[in-house]
C-alpha cells in the first residue's frame, strides 16, 4: 500500500521538468569530478618550466641570426637522388666534430646486420645516455652530434652511446626504429657491465626526438625495463607523423620550410595512409604514456614543430609523469645547435637536468 508521502514523491520524480533538473545536477557533479581529477593530475605531475627566466639579453643575437638564416638560398628538391645527396651534404655546414674526449665505436648485432654505436666515456660515469641523432630520418649520423655528446659526457659525467641507425629512403621507414630498438635492448642488457651503472637516459633531437620517444615506449612495453630509464631528453621532436597545426602552417620563410617538410614527409612516408602514420606505434603523441620517467621538452618558440612539443608535454604530464618544458623565445628549429648564447643556455639546461637526475 503506497502512502501519501510515497505517492507524492513518485509524482515529483515522474515530473518531466524534474528530470531536466536532475540531469543538470548530474552534469554539474560530473564537471566538478572531472575538474578535481584534472587538478590532482596537474598537482601530482609537478611540472616545471623556464617561462619566468629572462632571455632578453640574448634576443638581439637571435634576431640577427634568424635574419641570416632567412637569407639562405632555397634548397632544391630532395625527391631526386641528386637533390637528396646535395641536401645531405649541405647539413655538413653545421657539422662540428671537434671533441675533447676521443670516442670509440662498438658494433652490435641489429635486424639487418651490424649497428655502429659511437661511445663517449668520461673518467667518472654516473649514468648512460642513449643518444639518437636527428636529420629527418633520411640524413645525419652520430658525427653530427659529436660536440653535444662530448660536452654532455664531460659536464654531466655520463657515458653517451649514439646509434648510427639506417636512413630512409634507401632503408624504408621504420628501419630506423628497429635499429634504435636494438641499441636500447643492448644497452639495457649491458649498461652495468660496460659502464658500471644501469641508470639510463634517452635523448634525441628533431627526428631523433621522435625516435627517442618511440624507443622509450619500447623499453617500457617490450623490454619491461622502464625502471632503469631515469629521464628522457626530447629536443624539438616530431611526435605526430600526421603533422600538427604549426607543422602544417609553416611557410617557406621559416628555417624548416613548408616545401622542405612536405617533401620530407613524402620521401620518408610515401604510400603511408594518415591512419597508419598516426597509429600509436609510430606517432607517440597518440600512445599510452602512463608510467614513464621524467621528460625535458626543449623547443624554440619560432619552431614550426612547436605544437608537437607543446601537445606531447601536456599528454606526458596528464598521464601522471613529471615534465620540464623549456621554451626559448624567437628561436628557430635547432635552438641548441647554432653559435648563439641562447643555444648555450639551452644546452646547459639539458646538461644540468640530466646531472640532477643522476644524483
């Protein structure tokens, strides 16, 4: 038998206007829950940035250098064999292989034969960095990063192992990924024996930043050894092979030109669908990023690949991992490789970050 109170309550609940009110309350509660969860994620991730640091003393030099870069003659196409070779040769203009430490070369077995590893070893070793060079997956070698690797080894007291992976298009993508995975597997198994420590760092710039992120996920998912990786140094990487907005909006006046980047994507990923390029296996921006080490993200504010770094840092942090976002004003792609004070500051930030994580 339903009493008057129960009957009145049933009528109230059945009222269509109340359903609308209940839904509004439910939506408010859901919004509050999501907001609180996001606050917890942001608070627990302990993000750091360099946004309060003053770089005004270096800006005029950066502007002068940007002007010089803009006056460089437009490069030819890389879609021909001759044009590709010319592009590879032109990169050597930025090559500086003068080092204080004398590197050694060790060959390891890879999926298609030997993979040379160029190794810098300081007198004191507190960690090991697996370094992956840039060059758009189609050029470059450990020599290109020799000065950086030498300074990193001496400043942070770490051994640096730079992998000479196979290049596209002669070795179609993802041959480079497979070689980096082989180098990571060797290092995880042999770091303690070879260098006296199993503290590992992964580092890479541009296309090397992309490969560094993919390799880190491989260490977590396949090698089950992510606990050995103490930090990941991601320098203006490409994390979405489908191209982020800033990548697509590049012009031919930027250091990375619209034409050059479009040809690069065509050369390396010819025949690849957008769906395949953006799969988590190849575009780490879309991967599960939980349970990863701290990451330092470095980017120049004038870099056409800026969105890749901004988006990846947010996803890395939102997954509960610690991040440091270092943004350098008015600086182009390659902020750390040019002969400017801003470049020195950017490199010192990396050296100090790795040094601190070795403690």
